[in-house]
């Protein structure tokens, strides 16, 4: 299925590598102008070269997502230049450490929450007015299976992603009467640097490449995607509802 995103504006965080990089590239291939955000300037420049090679366009915004005032300025800058935003892919996040909950250093836990949760909330606050100005705003918040499947030693990251999912679900409820659609996305185990950090003994060739995940995400950014407040599981290629166990 060919997705046409010509004339649409997409913001992707964590775009210098992994799922963010390839999602930004796929969005550009589909015709969207990509606002690519990440800390690593070199990775953003490589992405820009790749996007240009496929005939796409991008605006690079190098900054640390824990800089809250920079997130606020980003929304203002997008409004001044384009007046709206069509697509948000909130992908950036950090693992922290794989450790028993009681052994996690306070500064590590705080950084995971700041990067994964608070920055996501701040980003939502900054760009929601822009997404509501779109004729079909679409927001994807990247989550993880550990948000709902408790695993030993993943406490900080799991808690942060559970919080992100609830932010997404609440945001979807608040905006369901608008044209904005909000979904959480569980990409599943993917061949990324974060996965290698968490599972150093794992054979990465047994995992899907982030480009494969990216190809599943782009259709979710289309005006034709009408789901909101649901979880999309990439490995199963399906939406699931959130339901409490009976």
C-alpha cells in the first residue's frame, strides 16, 4: 500500500538513529517534510543526506529533549514557520539501567522519568495546538511491551512507558471529538542500540531491523488512519483495546 503524505509536516524525536531515524526517512519517502529532532548532530546530518537521496526534505533541530524550554520554543517556531503540524512521532527515550528497583540510583531514575515521561508531556503541551490546526493530526507515542508485562529489573523503563501510555490514552479521550488521532505503539524487540544495551548477549540478527518497524508506522500517520486511544502492536500488525482483566 502506497501512503501519500505530500504537503504534510511531521515531527520525529530521537531521529538520529534506530526507529526514529528510519521512521523519519520513511515519512520523507512518502512525501512529508520532516522536522527531525535529536541530540546527535552527526546522526541528524546523516539522516538529512539519506532524505535528500530519496528526494525528500527535512529540517534538523538538534537539542536535548530534557531541555524543557527548548521544547516550548519548538512549538512556537513550528507555528511561526508553518502554522500547523500534521504528524508527531514521539520516539525519543532512554533505558536507564537494568537493575532491581531498590538498587536504582535516584539520579538515574529521575533522568529516565524526565526524558521518557516529562519531556513527552511537555512535547504534547507544546504541539497539541498545532496538531489541532491540521485537517488530520496524527500522534504516535512509542511505548514498549514492558509497560503492561512486568519483567524483573526493568522497573524504571517499564514505569516510564506505562506512564507514557496513560498520557496517550488520556490525550486521546480529551481530543476524540476533534480530528486529532492519538495512538500508543509497541514496536516489539527491535535491532537497536537500546536493545543491545538491555540484552548484550542477544544475537541482533534474530530481531527485526528498525527499518521494518518504520514501514509499519508510516500508515499510522496517514489521514486514513482513524483509530484513537488504542495500542498498536507492530509485531502482530494489529490494534488492541485497553481492557481491565475480568
